[in-house]
C-alpha cells in the first residue's frame, strides 16, 4: 500500500468518525465492550427433553417409578362426588363445639411464634458469617438448624405426643422447632448476602463482635426478623390444625374425630372456620407488616 493510499484511508476514516452522532458512538462502544450472549436452542431443547423424560420415567412402575392409578380415579369418581356433596352441606349447629379447640389452636400458634421469635435472634446471629466469625460455633448452629428443618413437623408431633402425652404441649414444641428452622435459615442467609461495609467500619473503630452486632447488624435485620415472625405466625395456624390429627391438640383433634365418624357436615364447618381464621390472621399480619416494617 502506497503512502498516498494510506493517507486516503486515514482521511476516509476521519470523515466517517466525524459524521457519527454521539448515539452512534455510544452504541458502537457498547457493542465493543459487551460480548454477545451465545444461546443454543439445541441445548435448551435437550435440557427440556431430559426433564420430560425423567418425569415420564418416575411414573413407570416397571422401572421403579411411582404407580399412578388413574383408572381407579376414574372408576371411583362417584365416591369423591358424594363426599364433596356432603361437605357442601355444613352443619352450623356444630359451630359452638369448635370454639374452644380453635382458641387452643390460636394459643398454640401464638405461643410457638413468640418463643421462636425470642430464641431465633441469637441463633440467627450465630449462624451468619458476618455476625459470627467463629467457624466452629457457626457450623454447629447451622447443622442443628438443618437437622431441625429436615425432620417433618408431623414426625416431631408424633414423637412428642409419645413422650409428653396428648395435648397442646407437644403441639407448641413442634411449632417452636418448625419456626426456628424457618427463621434462622432465611434470615441468616439474608445476612450473609447483604452489604457488610457498616460492620467493617465497626471493626475498624475497634468494636467487639457483640457491640458490632448490637449497633449495626440488628438494626439492619429487624425488618427481616419481623417479616419472618409474622410469616411463621400465619403458618402456625395452618400447621396446628394438622398437628391435632396426631394428638397434638387444637382444632385438628376435633377435625380428626368428626372425620372418623364420617360426619362430613361437621368437618365442613371446621374447614370453613379454619379458612376464616387464616384469612383474618393474614390480613392482620399484612397490616402489621406495613406499619412495622
């Protein structure tokens, strides 16, 4: 390439650059800096096909999958229709008998949530890395929380009923353990993923870990705790209605009793009452959440 050709090329490039608008320049810079994302339709299709094949395989008893007796469902559909028809005829005269068990259910839910709220604060701070630099105690707390979360609440209730007897006490302990697992797990993970510059500033100022947690970590995490406390209170009402089936007190015991006598009109009243109470608590918790958080 001659000197004349090089000069002409540089002059042409300069004219092109001068003719570009600021928007064109910004777009060209973005294209140069941001690489185009490579997508593969074949890979997406293979992943979807693999999930579909796995789902189908889990429904084949011949290869160890579960057995879905759809034929039996179609054959006995009249039984379900009869039961639904009975549930659609609630016996409101039975309603006064449900008030005391429902009050016991609410008491269990509130006591379990309050005890879990008190204990969850130190356990959460011990389970999070920024608020507990000691790896040994942190792993111990996390292991205990994972064990509590791994055991179903009905298993806790059955074991506690065998240990302390039928009544509200095993239900309260079960709800307490259930709430601890939820609160500590969710809030500690939120603390781990949050911005910790304010805690680093506290360490730079010479504060102890206790002082840093009290002055910086807790004020930042109170809204998280409040959300989880209200959420567990809502869950406790639903769960306590089920725990009574295994003898852990509350409205669930009465529900299981009437179901055992095939009194589906009474069962319908209990279900409606649980529904109303759960909705009322959810509305109340939403109001409190907007005011406190």
